[in-house]
C-alpha cells in the first residue's frame, strides 16, 4: 500500500497539444512557454518532449528557469526570458543599516550581476521591457523587445518606442518584437481589437518578426498570429484551449477508512458533521501539495466510478472524503482528484481559481510518473 500521492504527466499529450496549436496557428511559428517549471509539469522532461515535437523557441519567466531548460535541451533552441534583463540601480544610495542584521542579503548590484551572468552562461535571450534594459543589454546578442499594447504590465510605451527610434534604435540585435494580450480568453472583449491595433501601429515600421498571441490569442484567429505564437496553458490541457488533450492525472491513496455516526465531526474546525451514518476515507495529500484549502467541502474525488465529496477542511497533508456506500473505499485504494472526470479547470472552479493556478501549485512531493 502506497502512502504517496501519484502525479502522472502525459508528455505525448503535451506534444499533441503543441502540434494542434501549431496547426491552428497557420504559417506562424509555434514556440512553447515553459515558465514556472512548465506550469508545474517539470521543465526538463516537458522541454525535451516539446523540442522532440518540433519547438525551437522557448519562453521562461526568470533566468534560473532558462538555465535549467538549457541544461535539459543543450545548445540550439532559443530560450527567451520574459522578465527582462537586469538593470543595475543607477545611483544606488548607500544602503541603510539593516533593521534586522540577521536577515543579511546581498546588495542589489551583486544580484543584478548574478542574473546577468546566467544569461551569458546559458545563452539566454532577454525580452527587453524598458529602454534602460535595451541599454543595459548593449547588444550582447539577439534579444526580443516587448511593447505595451494596453495591458500595462511589461514593455515599452509608445512614447518610449518613439524615443528609441529617434535615437536610431532598435538595433539589429532585436530579433523579435512582442506584446501580450490582457483579455484573449474572452474573445468578445473590446480590448483585444484595441491591443491588436496598438501593436500593429507600434510594430509595423520596425521590420522585425512579431509575436502577440499566447494560447488565447491563437484561438482569436489569424489576425492575431503574426510570425510567432507563444502558447503555454493550452500545451498543458487548460482552458481556453477546450480541445486540448488532458495532460495531468492526480491520484491520492486512502490511508484509513472509518465509520462516523450522525453528529460526529470530521477535520479541523469540525466544519463537517455527519447527518447520517457515514464512511469517511482519509486521503494522503493536502494544501501543501497544491490542493488548496479553498477546496474544502467543494471538490470531489473519484473512486470506482463514483464521485465522492470532500468532507471537512483540507489540511496540510490530508483530506477527508465522504465514501459512504462506496465499496471500493479501502486503505490503499487510489482516489482520482485530477483526470477525465475532474479536469484542471473543474478543480480550479471548485477552488475559485483558474487552471493555471492549479497546475503551478502542483506540489514537489508527489511520486511523478511521465508517460
Ligand atoms: C505566460 C505567458 C504566455 C503564455 O500564456 P498562456 O495563456 O499560458 O498561453 C505567453 N506570453 C507571455 C508574455 C506570458 O507571460
């Protein structure tokens, strides 16, 4: 009998989802976004599967992720870092004496240098998000330039782009010009067309390959595809790519089963009470594994073809499940939490969040199997 929850990740499904999004993207090249440990699925195995499927350009969030991906893929694939390139503080004032000397911490300059070193060592390309970053990169190699087309998160404003152009930029090192949509998962949202027009207006004269669409943008249609698309969530089976193949399965073992009489409570805070004679299974797995406490009383587990409700609060390592009348509920039996009956987005609904957050919360202590 295993005590350890089991997470199964279907690499063939990830590759199939990449191919399906590639077909939907027409003539645009399809990159792959593998930030946050490939949305919780494991950046090394996922990166290798996607490279095997044909992806040649990858996006990560921070330099350390890029270094891990480079180690997994070897030289060749292009790896872009979305967070930009570190800018050393211009006139750093002398640091104040630390209020908590034991907290320590390296000075900001050293941190910026450490990040910059990773770019060189792992042959990473920054997505430059501000004029100061363009200057700091100083044409060390190919890079992307991000424009803000209306999300107001990262990227150059129109005035900043105009100033860069007035100064003769952007230089030949800018191999890709990108922007990001705020509402692509809502096709009717008026901001989509506004951002499209803004991106076109800013990028048209630059004469570089262009990239606007993530998963949602791919589904908005050919106007949004440009030269390169950057899907993330759709690769991992999440909405808005409703046609995606499911990628993750999560099964938790039952540790114990007990009878609970009417009036008896289950779990912290005694928030669940039996109304009828009940059987309660205790599952191995909890909020420390990414099964959010907000799922308490709201999600279901599947066993022997039956849907069973979570009973009581999700605790750090354990979950109560109402298995009344389910003969298959025995210690050692595996209860499916993610799978065909309850996908990533259904579990997200139960937790009041989105599939992205369910995936990126998947814990580190699962027994992981890759198909
Ligand atoms: C995360 C991210 C993506 C991928 O988005 P999905 O919605 O997961 O497809 C693409 N581009 C940028 C800039 C991102 O931050």
